[in-house]
C-alpha cells in the first residue's frame, strides 16, 4: 500500500466562505489548546479535520472540526458516552454515537464550554469499551 499524502487543514478550509473558515480556525485553536498532544489531520473522505490522541499505534479519534456549507461542527466521536450536564451536545436520535456542537458565527463559540467538552471527550476516548457502556447506562438519557 502506498503512502497517502496528508492534506493541510488550511487546504480543506479554502473551499468554504471566510466566516466559516474563521469559525473552523477558532475551533482548531481551542482543540489544540485543550489537547496539545493530539494529532491533527484531515480525513478527506469525511471532509473534516480529525484529532487523535497518540495513545495507541494508530491513535484514538476523539474530536473533529467539520465544516459544511452553512455551518461548522465541533464533533465528538464517542459523544454518546460523554457527560453533558448543560445539554449542549446535538445528535441524539440522529446518529448512534457521534455528538456535536454547531456554529454559524464565531461569536457563538464559548471557548470554556468547548474546552470542557473536549476534556470530557478525552476522558471517554481513553476508557475501554466496557467503561463507556457502563457510563452511558448510568446516565438518565441512556446511550
């Protein structure tokens, strides 16, 4: 199998309007500040910027910045198992596991709330599958 060249995040974001690029750049800053050891890479098939924790050979995917034509998501791959006491995460009933925040303006971004959810996403990503299942069963809203 050949080596796949990585796409710089800026190249992915060039396809989006400047306000969406600004949102995505701000979210990238928040992720890098919250998880400085995370590996950032574009996942071209999904057209998003993914973040992996370098704790296994291939990393553990825990978050993404996902631009779309009308907004940008801050996504959490194992969001179904995350604690979200403020009820900010969207996606329950839409996807089985992924949850997200959606932004149409950079002014909507609450860096403290995003950082808290990123910390929770890191905790969940480092759990075993069984620990995530138990945690989800402990919550009122279930998986």
